[in-house]
C-alpha cells in the first residue's frame, strides 16, 4: 500500500458542501454538550495543554522530553488522527487594561498609578505581549456519536498520562472556549464582546456559527479576505532528515497573529513494512536498469547514480529505525494560517516565515487556489483537507516539539519583568501560590533593595486594604514609607533583658551597628521559640 493511498483512506475531510453564506463557510455541522464537534462523519475533541520550560533545560533533559513526547503520538490508535494546534495572538487591549494596568482609587496616589501604567504600556508595546495557547485535537471517523465518544475517551486517558509525565496539565476545552478562539481571529477588536450559551442557543433555535462568523469572508487565489483584514495559509512541503527542535518556536515568533497546526496520521506497522518493501523493489529496479545499461555500453566502471544511492541509504535508515529502535511511521502535515491588516504586511509576514523556515532547511509552499482547504485544515476544526503529507518516524515527529517556556500572567498581579526566553511581560502574584514566601539573593549592588522596594510599591498601589510590616534594621525603607504616608517606628534596645521602646517618627542615628542590632533582635526570639537559652557561635553566625 502506498503512503498516499494510505492517507486517502484516513482523510478527515468532514462534511463538504458549497457554502452559501458566511456561516456555512465554517465546516462544523453540530456541537455537543461535552465539547465534541461533528463535521460529516468526523468527530473531534479538543484539550488545552499547558506549556513547560523546555528551552531552559540541558540537552540531555531535552532528549528525555522528546522521548516521552514521542510516546504521545505513538500511542494514538490508527483510526484516529491527532492535531497539535498552537494559537498565537496579542493580548486584547481591554483585557490588558482590566488585568494588568492599575485603576484609580482616589487615595492621593493616582499619580503613581498613572506613571506605572505608562511604563507598563510602553513595555508591552515594545515586547509585543504575544500570548500562546496550545491545544491537542483528536479526530476519528465513526458512524455513531456513541462510538466516537468512547474512542475519544480512551485517547484522553493516554494524553493525560503522557503529558502529566512531562509536567504539563491537560484540560478539556468546552464549546465556549473553542468558539472563542474562532471569534478572536474572525472579529479582531471585539474579543471582549463574545458571549455564548449552548442551552440558550438550542432553546431559541439559533445557529452557533452566528456568534463567531465574520461579516465577509472571501477565498482568493493566494490569500483570504476577512472583513477589513487579510489572511493566508501555507504548508510545509519539505523537511530535512534531521529536524531542529527550535523550528516550531522560531516560526511562531515571526508573526503576531498565527495558528500553527501539525497533523500526525499514525501508520500501522504492517502497512509501513509493506510500503518500505515497495520502495525497496523500486530502488533495486533502478539499480538493475542502470547496470544493464552500463553493460550494453561496455562501461564496467560506472557507479550507481548518487540519487539512487541516497534513496537506498534513506531506506536502510528507515528500516533500522523501525526494527532496531522500535520507531513508528507517521504521515506529518504542518500548516500555518496567519493574519495581517493589509496585503503589504501580509507579504512581509510571508517572507519572514519563508526565511525562518529556510534557515532550518525547510520549505513552505503557498497553497494557491487551495486557501479554503488549507484554512479549514489549520483552524481548530479537527479536519485535514490537504494532502501535502510527509513520512516521518517517531524521532522526527518528536523533534517538532511545541513547548518553549512557561508564561506567568496572573490577572490582577504586579509586574516582575520580561521573560528572557519569549520576551513577554511577567505579571505574577505570590499570594496565589501554595507557598508565597520569597528570598531575594544577589551580589552586592545587584539591586536587591530596589527590587523589594519596587514590589512593595506595586503591591501598595494594587491592594488598597493590604497591610505591610517592614523590619528594617539598616534604615533603608524610611523614605519609601514616608512617601507613601505610612507610619514609621524605630525599635531600640534600652538595656537587657529585652524591652522595646517606641520613638518618634524622626529617625535618630542607631546606637549599635546594624549587624549587632539584627543579631540581638533575632537570636532571643529564636531562643524562646526553640526553648533554648544560648546558641553556639557557629549557630549564632
């Protein structure tokens, strides 16, 4: 069985009808309460996958992650296709103002909040503030919805086990979240207006596609017109023998609004060996034909053509991987759909993607006159409507790793800096963690005090009812506390045993050195807590 014939028997086209409206251009026939979608006889389920810190680990750890990640696709049944969908888009302005910026409180410190908002807006504009979400979509062809639901439930258990081993969390995506992804791309600028209720939609007889469909969509020769914006789809037509694990991450960094989809079709081991045997016969026939021609020309020193030798070496490598290394064969498809405001920007993004792919010895193909099929393949519908497939082993599939680094974006948190790997801003909040304690460690002059003062200031501006207790033996935080209008007391030792005397807010020079004062403050407290009266010099130090 040839691979193209094998792919055609498992092609997840779904329902194919000529759309007579914008809503009908979305190839989804029905959605179910559990989040499953149907298109023709193709049923699909979608799960959200959290990112892991892949870019910062060692090379040995990366190899371990790739080995475990390859099991994710190797364990998928042959009657299913798995799709890794990565959605990358900028944060909505309304969400940014609601979750990141500071709001007026009329407490006399709104000028500080306005200055912090200007700094945050400038930083977000500089780095782009692109958010990425990763999803796994599994599709299967069944005649009944009960059979499809049972099969997808089995695959879900496999996904949870493998991804949990990688440190990633898996969460089932409901209809509202899945439709929101389409809405954010089809209706840019209206992200915060999306509302969907399946029960209300069913009760009133409304079409769910009315909530996400754009006003106008037109598929042209080499691009797509969506309202006042344009989009384009391309497919990867050539992969090198050894794929760099940075390929996917680099492609996502070229365009702010992009959907990158990787389809993997598992091939039965028996069918894979039959395919290799057919290719072996073809290569041997080429060698026999060349030798016969050389004998007829009395050329007994001619060598087999280089192309035939390369085909034979590749075939031997495939056979060794499958027999000795227990590799599985897959048909792989990588498709991108990216969006722009005008055709000139779209052309620049196309050149950027092609250049980035060329740096890794890959090649994109512009899907001329196939934009509709490529677009429906790239979008999270769970369909595959183009046949630009390439054969890979488990090791090659594992090299197309989608993970990069974990992003920290807690709504209502404070600004901690910029992610060194992705370049996105870090908005965190230690109080939502299991253990919110922190220790700032750096060399002298590294900015420890400045970092703590910055955190105190941002927490003070964010949480109006919060209380702050600062133990400051070295008298560093006095100007900050007085600027914020808080109370300031000085603790002094008068004579042993320990007694504390409150003095006026005017700060006099300390009687003892900061080190001795800190030691005399901490050691008696620890003595009383542990029931000990004295400490040895080493323990005291």
